[in-house]
């Protein structure tokens, strides 16, 4: 596949208190990493996407991940293909074909994991283009950055939450009457 160029970039990192292999195992699973897309949210104007995986489950180079859904009555559709996968340090995928999105167009998403002592830094990134049609490009100029940031932050926050142990719950018993 010929490398594409993208107009925009956004990334965020988080340090997790587990090794690179454990982080990669989590992030390599699309149903975990992209779970925010399958839930209704304000960023999706109450809409959500349904994810379907091919037999490679998004874990082999060339494997496809498709998402479809609706946002404010507009049908959304995209097809992503895994382009790079180097366990336990790197994975990237990008949209292929004609997608139907609103505030961004084609994109490349991925993550890098750097192990440090007994922890790992997870860096999630998106490179993306704004839509080409004038109306959607205008929406992209207004909201594309917010959407890209939200998507990356959801992945980073979900990983943080997955690997951060919950504090012990304290319960207080009240005397019985």
C-alpha cells in the first residue's frame, strides 16, 4: 500500500504500570481499544457505531475492521485495514476506499509502546484529512480537531482505566437497630 500524506495530526500519551506485552495485548484488541465508538456519546450526537471484524480480528496485517452507524440520521461507514503491526511496540491502521464520515475524512490511527523499567508509555496518534466537499470541509474545520482529540483521548483514558487498579472500597457498617 502506498503511504498517504495527511493534513492534520494529534497524539496523546499515558504511562501505565505494566509491561509492553500486556499493554500491546490490550491495545491490539479492537473491541477494547475502539469500544468508545460502540457507545452512544455526545461527540457522536447520541449516535454510535457497530464494529465488525474479519477473520483476522484486526490483528493481522491486511485485516479489515469495518464500522457503520448513524449520527443525527446520517449514515456513517468506514473500512480500516491494518498496515503495520510489530508486537509489542507498534501498530497502525488506516481507512481504505470511500468512507462516509462527517468532520474528518481518511485517516491513519495507531499506537506506540515504549517499555521503561516496570512501566510502559502508550502513545496513541491519529493523522487525518478534512473532508473534501465544501460543506463537510467547513464542518471539519470547526469540529475535526475536537473529534480527533476526543477519539485519541478515549483510547488513552480507556487504557489508563483498564490498567489502574481501583482503590479498595471502604464500607461502613452502621449499627443495627
